[in-house]
């Protein structure tokens, strides 16, 4: 896998529009993040003043990132070889790091480093939930589970699980980010052929068989036909 391969993959898989969307969200948070959204609360009276926009805007960035899994060849890529998945994983990691850097830099400049960390943590949690939603519900519904979690935070605010309001050093929120990302990555890594192999409990054997078949095909293709 070369840099040119990654650049071509990024061009086909909407890297520029995705990063443009993430940048717009970061700028909106910098200028209007302190404005409060008037939403009803079920969990308590402390939420009567509303929730700041910057608590919810990372959800949009996370959903934008899931667009990297779309594209005109998305269905064919699901059945692609191991090299295709390596390329996709490298692209998604690079895209996520760029999105986190853009978000943190803008938020840290506008409000402070601590709020920048909280913004990035929320982005990572919602990204994990968006990936889970993407796998369970389909390519166009990566927003469903993140939105459901946002409504839960809005209705039951200022509890220990509210990662949007907790401090940058809150351990429970960081564990939530680890768990959400792990779930999201695990579900998106289960390709059709890998899922069948895991269900049969023979993924390593499948890889060895594929390798032997590739070697046999190479030998056959290089063998000259008998006279």
C-alpha cells in the first residue's frame, strides 16, 4: 500500500467533503457553541436553561465520518480482498485523526484546551455508535443510534454518563469512548466472508487455505502447456 493508493482511495471516498463538513461543524461550535438549545428535560430541573450547541455538534462530525464507508463501489468493497480492507482501515484512521485535530484545534482556540478534549471525546464516542448503527441498520442510517443517545442525554442531563458535560479527565467518559469505539470497529470489521468464517470457527484455517490456493494458481499460470 503506497501513499498514491491512499490518495486515490481518499479521492473516491469523499475525503474532501467529509473534512469540509467537519471543519464547518468545528467553526460553528467556535462561534455559536455557547448558545443553548431549549429542549425538554425528563431527568431533572437543572436542565431548564438548555444545553449548549457545542455539546451536541460532535455528533454531526461523527456521522460525517461514516460517509467514508459509502460510495458507488461500497457493496463490492464489502466482498473485497484483505488488501482492500487494509487500505480502508488506513484511510479511516487518517481521516479520523485529521477530524480530531481540526476539531480540537478550533475548539481549543475558541474556548480552551479542556473543552477541545471534551469535544474530541464526544466525537469518538459518537463515531463508535455511528459505526455500530451503520453495520446494524445500513449505510444511510449511521445517525440513528447516535441521535438516540443524544436524546437520552438531553432528557436525563448532568448525570455521570453525560460525556458531553463531564470534565476532560473524567474516567467514566473515557471508558465509554473506548467501549463505543471498540464496538464500532469490531462490527465494521466483520465482513461477510469473515463473519461466515468466525461463525464456523475457522478464520485462521481460511486464511491458510486462501494463501495455498493463491500459490497453486500462480504455479498453474506459470506452467507451460504440454505439447
